[in-house]
C-alpha cells in the first residue's frame, strides 16, 4: 500500500528529542479494508462509549499513527549531499530517524 493519495491528518515534531509522529487517514472504502476488524479495533481502543476524547470518533479504525525511532546515536560520520551545477553542498546530520 502506498501513501501517495492518503490525507495526512497531523504531524508532530520534537527536534530536541529527535522524534516525529505522523497521523495518516485509512481508506475505509478500499475493498481490502476489513470493516468488521476496523470496528472491533475501534471498540477495543475506545470502549462502548464515544465522546470527544475518543480516538476513533467514527467508531471505525479510520487512521493510523506512525512514530519514529532513532536509527543510530552517533551521526558524526553522516551528511546529506547535493551536487548541482558543478557545486557540492554538504550538510552534517544531527539525527537519523525511521518511521
């Protein structure tokens, strides 16, 4: 599954802690989406009562959250490079994350 046409609901960035969190919508109308499982997950997360603090207000798992993790703590050897019009531009990396 690609995320090219999926709406991004929110993004949270904590630069000092080197953390990124992305909340992405799930296409619940896709034929590969199992509606009964989506309803069961929403019920397990939120319980029977639905209010404004519910994670899934639609009573259906309609979003997912991706949280980053650090790939390495020592980034002193890494840099991002761009070569354009005969010039090389290097930027040192202070953190490398994966989702």
